[in-house]
C-alpha cells in the first residue's frame, strides 16, 4: 500500500467517525430513538465504503502501464 493510499484511508476514516459522532449527538438530543441511531450508523458505514470505492487512489495495472509506456514511445 502506498503512502498516498494510507493517507486517504486514514483521513476518510477520521472524517467518517467525526460525522458519525456529531450525528449521534444530534439524534440523542432530538429523537432519542435507538432505531434512528442504528439507521444512522448503517448509513454512515455505507456512505464511507461507497466513497472509498469511488475515490480511492488505485495503483495502475501492469497492462495499463505497459500500454501507456508504449503509447509514449510511439509519440516520440
């Protein structure tokens, strides 16, 4: 795992936990309902996973690297 990927995962996890905790405080003050709290936790988890899959920096495949190198060589 590259340093860039680790930073992304750490920052996303930290932000997700902060959003979840703030949401729990708001739910506790306004609704005070266990079901709403569980639904909020599930929504936070799904959103974090979806965003991670969508935006996580990926390592290029070997085939893609070879194709890009070949394309650069052809341009020269």
